[in-house]
């Protein structure tokens, strides 16, 4: 029979061994809550409608932006050498005005494209599509500076809040409109033109998830003024949707279409009265 003290000693040794192993893994990984806090702070600075408090004077906004820059520097320093971290901090602050302007154009596109939207303030404060796009603009700015991990954590924060998954590497043009948005997936190498509109459930994905394809163009290119309706799937790095095309709901595309295309699928429905009885086809799942 194993004595209680022997069991206790074995448990203590096992926990110490596990602690040593854990201590060698992830020690430079940014703390997730710090990245989320920075993301919330940035959104609150840029859009008072998303902040927890009231609007603040311009000098205080400038001070808070500098504080956000410094916090980004603190987060990325364990991931980069000091010179690169410094360039990231300044590059981020320099790129933020463009990201802000583009997100305002996105909000205007959502307002113009949704009959239910009553004001720009409502879109910014309450629309998950705007939240996902605004966070993407910030995360993409950081991603473009070569920062690992942090942009992906920001994207995942927006994904958790909105149900919209946009990889920070995706290139998104001006006046991007997401209507409803739940279930949208946009892959890392997707390229989206100007004035594009996506509905819920759209996937801009890859034909293959092979690890060997990393670093290649795996996701589609969407031309200007394209509309893609709910639950459509467009796959492949060589797939190009020409400008001014409309992709209908539930369409599955793995090949390019020329500009001005209308792509849709047809479905057949049968309607009978229940008292006429059932046949085997009624129960196909």
C-alpha cells in the first residue's frame, strides 16, 4: 500500500516538473487581455460611440493616442528587437489616420446600403459589421508593419464579438460594407476591391489547407463594386470575381468570372398537401 506521504511527494514532484515545462513555453507570448485592452482603448479613442465614457477634448485624445502607441510598444518588445519595436510604434501612429478615414467610409457605405440603418452613429455603435471592419483596419495596419501574433489576437477579439472572422493579412479596399455579417470568413491572402458588399455567411477561402501552401496566394480576389449574397462560398487564390458582378446566395465558386457577371444557382421545390401522403424523397437528409 502506498503511503499518503509518498503520494503527496509524487504529486509535488509531478507538479514541479510540469511547472518547469510550462515555464519554457510561451514566455514571450503577449498576454491576451493586454492586447484586448489595447484594442478596446483604440476603438474607444477613434469612435466615441464605442467608448465606455463620454467624448474627450482633442488634447486628451492626442495624449491617449500616444499612450496607446506606448502600450503597443510594450506588448511587441518581447517579440521584436528594440529597433524594430520602435519603428513599429511610429509606423503604427503614422498609419492610424488612414485606417480611421477608411473605417468612416466603411460606416457610410453600411449606412447607404442598409435601409434599416438610421444614422452613422447607429452604425458605429451597434453594427457588428462595422466593428469587425474597424478592428480589421487597425489590425491590418499593425500586421503590415511585420508584427506577429498581436494583429491575430485583435482579429479574434472582433470575431468573438461579431461572428465575423477577417484575417489581419487580408487586403480590403475602400467603402467596404458588411450587412448582418454573422459567419463571414475572409482568409489571409484575400484581396477585396472598393465598394464591395458582403452578406452573412460568405466565405472567401482557400481550396486547400495544406501547410505547404503557406506564403502563397490562397484566397480569392474580389473586384470593385461586387455584391456577394448570403452563404456564398468563393475559393482559391487564382479565383477572380470581376468588377460589378453579383454572386447569388448559396453559390459555390472555385473559378473566375468576368466583370459584370450574375452568378446564381437554381433550386427545385415541390409543394403538396400533407393529406396526399409522403414518399421516400421527402425523408432524404
